[in-house]
C-alpha cells in the first residue's frame, strides 16, 4: 500500500501593529486613564490611612543584684523594705509612636506573671511630664487614712500598672522603669504592655542590634537589594569594566548604612503619604 505523509501548512496573517503615538495623542483616552489611575491611587491611600495603626514597645532588663549563700567567701543578701529578695532587676519598658499619627488620652496597662513590680519611675522624654495612674487604678489602690493595703491591693500593685498618656505625638515615646524581682529566681523578669484605644494596637518588638536606628538584619537585606540594582545599572551605564567595578565595590562596602538610610527614607515617605 502506498504510504502517505501528513503535511502541515501554517498560515501567518500579518496584522498591523497599533500606532502608540496616536494613542498618546488621544487626549480623551489619556484623561480617562489618568482618572482611573488617580482613583485607584486615591483609594489605596484611603485604605492605608484607615488601617489600624500599630505601636511597638520594647522591654530591657538589667540585673542590679542577687542573693547567694557562700560558705567560704560569705553570703550576699539583697533586701527590699527589710525583706530578702532572691534577685533585683531594673526593667525598662519603652513605648514609641512611629505610626505617623498623633494620639491623645491613651490608656496603657503594664502587667506581669511571676515577676513582681516594686518601685517605679515614668517619664516622657523631651518633656517635664510623667505618667499618671488612671482614675480606676487609683481607686483600686486607694487606702483610707489609718488603714493598711489589703492583700488584693498588694497583689494588684505588684503585678500591674495602668496609666493614661495625655498626648503621644508621632515620633514621641514614653518610658516606664521598674525595680523588679522574680521570687522563683529560675528565670529573668517578664513584663508585657497592652492598650485599648481606637485606631491603634500595640505589639512587642525584640531588642536587637541596630545601625542608624534600623535593625542590622533589615538594613543588610535592603542594602543588598540596592547593591543588586546598582550592579544592573552600572553594567549598562559604564563601558569600562573598572568603572562599574569601582561603583559596585563602593556600594558594597557601605551596603549596611545605605540600606539603613534607604529604609528610613521609605518609612518617612510612607508616613507622609498615609498620615
């Protein structure tokens, strides 16, 4: 039987490409695209502005002293109001407003678990003001003349504080410092902060090494991205290899600082847009 082969024929239909210059000259089309783009950008900014803002707080502990029994070199005793304590720390809680928005009459609660709060000192850096307890908290700890605090009042005082911050402007912070102790002595103190205020929430931020006010890991990551962009631009902009290498080496040497400044610039731009 004769063999048949299959032949595929492809038809190419040439279509004229649109003339983009005519599209750009069409004022009605440009106006429509500008209106749509402006509306999308406006809605995006409105969504960002209406988001719940997030404040961050940090907690730092410094050991002041500890009690120990040494049969050879002697015993060490740490006391608080004539009572022996296992250890004593200075604990600092810092709340910072980096939201790009000002807030008033914020109620802040500091609380602990096994950690006991002893003495306290509060401040609003850059001002002469200190934080005051809320009216409800003052009422809980109110002791009539001639009476002594109840066990419940001692427990409330040793495990929590409630303050009212009259004004916390953008970029401003409040600092609360306590003498703390952990009766069990196995671990260090633990303190948390909470707030209930319209349009803002709070979250804890770990204390990490920073460069120019930016966490080092974040600064390095942003700096590497900038270096990759510089490498791409330099490979096209410079015809001489040594020039491109010199530019890339310079950016690479200062990538950490460059990343920190770029990140801070982006944060500033965001604050200007969504404030």
